[in-house]
C-alpha cells in the first residue's frame, strides 16, 4: 500500500506500447488448427490403431510392395481439400492432423461443434472383398439436417473411372447411415466414400507416389469442388 510520503516515479509509456504491439501480433497469427470458428470441419476417417481398410499393391515389374492404409490416404486427401479451401478464403478445422491420433465418432463431432463449423465432411475410401467393385457413395445422418448437403456432394463429385478416364466413376445412391459423427454434429454433415481402394486399378493408381498419388489428388479436387458448391449456395 502507498503511504502519503511515497513519491510516484514517472513510468515510460514505450515498454507498454511495445508489449501491446507484440500481443497484437500474437493474436493476429493464429494457427489454423487452433481456430475458434471454422467454415468447414474435415474429418479424416480412422487413425491411430484403427487403420481402416488395408490393401497391398505389388508392382508387376519391380516386385516392390506398397501397403495402402486408408487412414493415411484419408488424412492426405483431407489436407489437400483444406489447402484448397484456405487458399480461397475459407477457414478449416481438421479433426486430426496426424496418423497416430485415434478418435471416437462422438469426439469427432465434438471437435467440429467446438469450432461452430458450418458444414462437416467425414472423408473415407471404401473397400470390398470383390476387387472389381468400384463406385462413389455419400451418406447422411439426419434427413432434415444432412440430406441436402449429402446430395450436393453427390451431384458435384465427378471423378473419372479408372478403367475408362473418358467416363465418370459410377455413383451409388445417397443413403442414411447412423454414424455418430454425422448424428452428433450440429452442422449439416455427410460421409464420403471417394472410391474403392480394393479395386485392382485403383490400387495401382493409389500406390503411385503413395500417399500423394494423382488419384488421391483427384478425390481431393472433387470433394473441394462439391464443398464450394454447397458453401456458395448458402
């Protein structure tokens, strides 16, 4: 406590101004992963001890084997979609940013809800015991909240057929899926299965420069196009 005999020494304002300036810079540069609000929440499926679908491609000439893990390709695709969105001014949140993280479906929804995302897209690739099966499919959780968004994704996704690039890959019907990420997300949410990574030709394409294959880039490009179509229609 100051007594009546104490003298007040003048305090320079420059350190205060300098501190304020530094704080302002720190507040302005916020990493995308820590953003408090986001236009889009991208959810790379699987992760950690859950690899998702697993396949192997063996090069017929060199004999080199490439292990294809869905979790790794899901993350790569999500990162490419995020980069394309941020380049055009949208803010993006990823539910995971590495392949070591494992999340439950409810946790994924909580992450998206925490940033007040306007839309949520869970990114997956499909697989089957039938190595000839190959098509795109998108799912919604709640009809009133999600179906319109899912149908927009389906309408604007037009990746080429791996066996005949002059044609588009076949689409399966948009349908309901009781997935916790979709059901518990407050924003319109959908789950995409970009292609079948178990298909013979798809495995070959995905193994090229894995995981950064041109085929994975094509999936990212189509999902980005579909997301922008939704965002610009709101």
